[in-house]
């Protein structure tokens, strides 16, 4: 339960877009998407979600706390793996329906598969895919930062098919 | 209608996370979230959504085509404003339910309010918000790149309360 809330009521487009009023929009599931990037090099590390409680606690603590859709619970990132995300800056977008976190990651990795970033594969596009019916992803990271089997042990894999 | 598709069936977690198979996951509304950052400085510009057709066309064209949830239609970013996003790299995340676009923006702006990035305000956090009940956003951009009233003329504002 949230005792207090930092969130203001959304009243006008001008208030939401052009003022200093903090009035984030949570979707029909009560969630707001969050983009998390590395403070030092700008790399996109992951994309997750927060509910009101997670966003409130993240702001208070200064460490990233997401809402896990697969586990249906708050998820203090790094509590199991040690890969805590220390927040350096929080931004909100124009219509206040997305949060951008700029973080330093303890341990230098933020992906449960073991890579530095969750976005460790690129997708071919443009002229190179003309007349193709199948795309082959390319790994942009070649070595894992940690061994997920050792770190997470018997925790279930969060990926859903 | 999509005649061909680049997307493979999602069969196993190993295939999705550890292989070169491109098998993106679209949510219950048929959408996948997209994070768009500036290729040159790494700044997060916007967060949007694509449906299958938008992602297929984006890959083929090499320019960002989103799905507008407010207008319920494909949205070739920049077709009205001239602020086309030229794709330099496309990444997919570990469980393939999020796309990261690295782009060069024609005109140097990607926000309908007129700023360079949609994330032009920061949210205070940590010690500075102790005992606060209201947060005051801080503008991180002080000047608009363009005047939205001149560029979009009578187009309706996409922000929903």
C-alpha cells in the first residue's frame, strides 16, 4: 500500500506537456513503461514496467524497482543478482506515459541472460534484407559478463513464449 | 496486409534468447514497445509501439514507422513534420519483446511538443524528495527546436489525458 503519492491528477494537455507538474499516466493494467540506459555510455540496457508503487519507491530509494509482469510482484532489480541499478537521473516524456532511467549498474550487467545489455543482438534492415524471407540476428556482444546459472541458481527464467 | 513476414514462430526459450532466430513477441493488442535513441549522442528520443506491419515496413524501409495507438493507424514518423528517423541500427532484447532503434533524425527533433527529445523534463529523486509530497519537474531543454503550431497546423494533439 502506498501511504503518500507524488503523482498529480492529469487535468489538461498543457499541464501534462508544458508544466512542472508530475502527472504520470498508468495504462489499463496500472503500468507505465520504463526505458533504462547506462549513464556513462548511453547504451540502452533494458525496458521494463512500473506500477504506481514501484515508481514511488524508485523515486524515494534512488534504485530501480520495477513491476515484474511474469511474477506479478515488485522487483527490486539486482536484489538476487547483485546487479543493482543506481539511479543518476529520472526523466519523463512529453505526455508522461513513459519513464527514462539513467543508471549506473553494479557489476556492469543488467541482463538475466548474462550480457551487459538486454539488447545484445541486432536485426538486419534496408537493402540487406531485400528479397529475404528470413532474417539472421547478429550478436553485438560476444561474451557474457556473468554465468546466469551460477547467479540465479534455481530461479525460474522470466522469459515467456 | 502483410504479404510476407520476417518473423519466426516462438518455440523455445533457448531459441528466443540465445539464437539468431528473429521471433519478436507482440502483446495482447498486437504491439511491441520500441525505444528510439539518437545514434550520435545516445539520448533517448521517444518510446513508441509497432504492430507486425509497422515493424516489417520499418525493417524494409530503414525509416521508423510506428503504430499510433491514439490514431489507430500506421505512423511514418516525420511524414508531416519532416522529422524522419533514419535508422542506423535495430536491436532486439533478450526475450524479444522490445525493439531498440538507433536513429539519425532529420531536423534534429523528434518530439511533437517541439523539443529535441520527448524526455525534456527530469524528476527529482532520493534525498531531495524526503518529506516532500509534491515533486517539481525540471526542464532539461530550455528552447524548442521548432514551433509545433507552425509545423502541425491543425493536426490534433496526440496526447491523451
